[in-house]
């Protein structure tokens, strides 16, 4: 059974850090490009960061460049999103996504709340 399970979300103060994890099962993660998306209340889901299947290429939304880092450990079938210098506007549900051609898998999401 194909599954993506996000974890690591929570409540953090502005300026703090969180590390999200996305654990994959039921498929070989190394064959897939992996992305993190987020969706804030009342807003559309937006792309945050992407890493290629081989892990050599990354891309970030302008709003998170220099603060967030996407990485992957193919041996552990896991993708990470390190989030530093968090801002109030980073509050959202964060989702991971696996893509290989027409195959697309989504996780259920993990809530990140940035609040003082």
C-alpha cells in the first residue's frame, strides 16, 4: 500500500525552527521527485520546495528561500524540510508529494503553527 506520512509539525514562536519528515512506504522513493506544499486557511495550496529524484537539484518558493531546506535520504525512504526563521505567514498545513510521470502521491499533511 502506497503511503506518505508527514510528521514534525507543531506550534513554534516566530524565529523558531521545525524539521518536517515525510516517510514513504509502498514504493521506491528514490525514483520520485519529492515536493513540499502548504495550504493556509482560505488560501490555495502552494509549492514550497522540490528536490529531484537523485537529490541533486532543489527549487524553492521565493517566500522561503534562504530559510527552508529540502533534503532526502533515499536509503530511509524519507524526505525532510528544515524550516528556520519561521514567520507568522508560514502557518499552514504542510503536505509532501511524490511525483514520477503520471504517478502522484500525497500525504495527509502536518500542521505548522507559528504564533507568539
